[in-house]
C-alpha cells in the first residue's frame, strides 16, 4: 500500500485522471474532503480529490486543535450532537488516530463566589456521554474538583487573588489539525485515491469538473459518476444554491513561559455571555493558543483570513480575569483566523447549529457543509452515502490512519545532518519526509501546514532559508 504523496505521484495521478471516469470526484482538501476521499476509497470506489492550494490550506489548519466531546452543545440542549461528538472523539482517540490525539487536562478556575456548580453539572453530563461512547477513563479521566493549591500548581500563571480552586476535566487535543488532514489524504492514497493539489476547479457539474493546474497553468477536466463538493466556506462559489453564513474564529499565539501555562489548558467564561468560554491551550512546542472569537462575516471570503484588530484586543482583555500578569500586544507572537462554514439561518453565528448538512443541487452535485473537525468522519460517511453508489457501509471507524513517526526518525540515522533541529522541534528529517511522502511542493507547504513554524512570523523568517534549501534538494531527488 503506497501512501506516499509527492510531486512525482501528483504528475502521474494528474495524467491518469484525465483518461478515466472516477466513481467519486471530491473538491476540497480540508479535513472533510480528505475524510470523504478516505471513506469512498475504503469502500472500494475509485476517487479523485482536487484541491485549489494545498492540503489543509483553508479552515482545517485554523482550528483550536481540539477533538472535543461537545460540552457546548450539551449546554445548548443538543444532546444528539454532543453524543455524536463524544462518539467521534472516542473513535479518534482509541481506534483511528491515537498517535495524533492526546488527552488534554483542562482547568476551569473558580474565583470569588463562584462555586462552579453549573459547570460541574455540565462536566459530569459530558462524562456520562464519554461513558456512553465507550471511551475508557484510562484515555479520558472523569472530572473532579481541585483545591486552590493544586489549581495553581497545574497553571502557575493563574491569578491567585480570590482563587478558591478549580474544576479539572479532560478532552482530546490534536498534535496538529493539518497533520490529521495529511494523514487522511495519505491513507486514502494508499487505497488508490488520486490526491491532486494545486488544482483549482472552475466549473462543477454532477458528472465532473473543469480545473486549472496550478503548476503548469494548463486546463484539464475530470469525468466522474458522482461529485461531492467539500470546499467549506467556498462551497457556494461552486454551487450557487448553497447559502452559507460564515463565522470568524480568531486565535493568538503566545509564549508558554510568559503566560505561565504549562501542560494544562484553562477555560474561562466570556464576560456577559452565557455558555461561551475563552481558552488558553498549551502546545508541545512551547507555545500557547488563546481563543476563540465567534463573529459573522459579511464580506467576500479570501483564501487566507486576517485576524481583525478588534479580536486581538478582545482576546487579550478577557484573559485579565484569570492570569496573574496582564497580556498586551507585545506578548502576541502570532495570530490566525478561520471561518466556520455554517448554514445560513436567523440568529447570531454563535447560536447557529454546528450540525452538518448534505445538500444535493439540481445538477446532481452533493455538497457537505456545516459540522466541525471532530465529526469529519461522520460527515464524510453521510456524503458518500448520499451519492447513491452501491458500495456498502462506511468502513472508516476502525481504519487506522497512517503513522510514520518511526520512519521519519530513521532518516536521521541514515543522515545525521537531518537530525538537527531547525525550529520548534522540527528537524531536517521532517522537511525531507514532507516532500517525499506528505505532498509538500514548496517551502510554504512545510512551514505553514506540515509544521506550525509559520504561525510565528519571526520563526518563519528565520527558518525559511534552511527549509527552502532542503525542499529544493528533496524535490530534485524525487
């Protein structure tokens, strides 16, 4: 089973797909599109995926990196959606991607008169869903109260004034969201799917697509028995009948040492909002992500979304209630924002349902929108079911995603120069592997999606010359 994606395989697949009729054409290389490609390929269907830029180029790389059990949906009374999240989280953590998801301790600090009864009730209800989903407590321990001393030990940067203790719970955290997408695409490729990046679709019908090869500039077409539009917030550009109301979510990148966030995340309520929380999320590379905003977008959707200045001020302001030291713009190392592809409906974007929807256009194109990263597998299954090909039920609940960590480490044994760290724990071996096997075609693919170096502009600038040289030499050696 050849799971490698690279420039050579891309060229072969691009040529081959123009000579055949595939069972399923997927448009969009985010977590949903890659999930659809894997679901269809695992059922024995022939698959072609077209992505305008790179894998995980859009919304999928701008998440909070959480695989969560749907506590927020439980608070909103949507038990079915919360249960779906808990089930999918359990599948990722115990079956398909335990190498990509870990248990993250999360502290809800209690200051002043707040006894946390309402939050603890929600956490216990969430733990019942964890049990119903058959996720072992050894994987995700149940919630408990902790005294003030333990809360401060878990989060040294926590404001001690008025601290009465905290509520400790656990949820799932991705090593990296873009890495999940790459693993999905590569696993699909190992089952025969043709994964073609740098291929922008210009026209989409129920029997295929016209596209432009971003490498050569040539136009080409793909014929298909069914077509699934999984292009997220850009879905309406290909299928005008799809009406979306995108919601903007911004994050700031901070230094873990400066904030006093070690290995435990912090969840705290947004002032004046009910059932809405901000988060300080520690990462393994010494960074912390601070999020999350939720605001409507009424402007044309760009390929890369800037972080509004107002979001920066808001996120820095809300942390003042929990941290010992107030944060300023000088503490911000980087930032990122993504757009949620929510179906248009009345009300604020914060209240719009996170359920997904499968829509079939008059021309036969099936569009999958809404949902969230955690439930990508269920979304993919529903989308493939909707095209109506006789292929049997989904098989992805027990299909483990590709894991190459040992093989990447072995590269350093062959060439000791590749073992040196470039930045944030990323080595030369990681860069070479990204080009040879993970579909990276240039330095940007490596810096911004195969690794997270690019989230901090200063780190990106420092690492780019070394990465660009390694990418160039690796491409020449294919």
